[in-house]
C-alpha cells in the first residue's frame, strides 16, 4: 500500500513529529511504501538544519534526514509556511534578500500542490498534528 | 470504516466530543500521545458509550506509565495495520 504522511507538529512543542517518525518507520517495516512526507504549519521546523538537541534526546530533524537517506523519501516542506517561520533554502534567501539559509538538504521547499498530488497518489494519508 | 486518531488529553474534552460526533459504529478510535490519558479509570464511563471500538497506542501508554486492561492496545505496527484495514484515517488534534 502507498502511504503519505502529513506532519503539522514542530519537533519540539508537541509529540506529533516523533509519532510521525515512528509511524513512518513502522510503515516501511511492514513493507509498504511512502510516497511523500509533507511538512506543514509548525511542522516545517522539522526541516531546519540548525536545531541542536541535547545529546541525550532524540534529534528529530536529524532522524528525518537519516530515514530519508536510507529509503530515498520525498520530504517536502510547505514553502508558504516555511518562509514565514524563517525556514528557507538558498534560493529563497536570495529572493528575500537574506544572508543565511537553514533548510537541510534532505528536504525540499514546495507548494500545497504537492500535498494534493500526494493525496491522489496514495492509498492512505495520515496526519500528525500539534496544537500551537 | 474510518480510523480516527486522537492525541489530546481529557483536559481538551472538546476535541474528543468532535471526534465522537463524527464516528459511526463501524469506525475505530485510536488514542495516541496524550490521548491515551482517556484510558484512565475515571474516564471509563465516557469511553463505554463510544460508537465503534477504542484502541490505545502501546508505546504512548508505556511512556506515561499507564496500563489499560479495559482497552485494547496496539504497537506502531498495529497502528499501520489499522490504517490498512480502514478506508481512511482522520486525525483529531
């Protein structure tokens, strides 16, 4: 079965991102495929390359990167939600005249169309939310 | 058949009320994250009237030191299996 996962929770404020990570691993372990993982609202913080987690805690952004690398996952960060929260790549840094950028290479910025496409292509779409 | 996930503690009763209003007898409610606090004995009477079945996510119960004898629990693989056995998944948060 083809799954897509929507992450609306930041990696620090709620448990949602961690649950999504565990769920993604369980989906792959069961032999299903993941078409896309879409990060939306505060979930875009999962794409930051600059978050520094205490060493005895799970670094969730880093775990997403490792999982994506291992399974060639498509990690898409909603561009409108991301730029307003200061999660940008080099291209957006140029566009908005910023001197730094922080989106990790494992993630790509794109629009809500990618979420719609994921809903069409997938047998199941599962959302992990967090209250902000 | 819809799988509903709910991650809000009983302190946010409105979230549970919304989920229940959307449930039918064929649906399943999966309690995850702080939603597993609904398995505490004090809320048992409220869960008894839910249309459909109620399940709790085992790792989240374990993380909070809860055991649910009255309510069935599933691990992460069981969560995936519930997604497969239901037509769609609705998340309440």
